[in-house]
C-alpha cells in the first residue's frame, strides 16, 4: 500500500479549498451555494485524511522495525 502517493494527492485539495474559502470570505460571495465555512470544512476534512495517513505510515514503519 503506497500511502505517500495518496497523501500527495490530498495536499492539493487542502490548499485549493483553503484559498477558495479565503477568497469567498473576503469577497462575501457564495460559489455553488457553498458558504466560506463549507470550503474551510472541506479543507479541514482533507487535512484530517492526510494526518490519518501519516499516522498509518508511522505505525507501519514501527511494525516493520519491530519485526526486524
């Protein structure tokens, strides 16, 4: 399982949704009927996925060390 590639793919949405949230908040507009807080929540959700993947990678590494 190659989690590094998946983590790299999730880094882009975090930045995109964060920037969209900042821009929509600054301009006080809605895009696709999403308020700025929704864009921030989507960005936070993607960030949580990245954190979970990092923890999984650390756990797998420690298990490999334990087996050796």
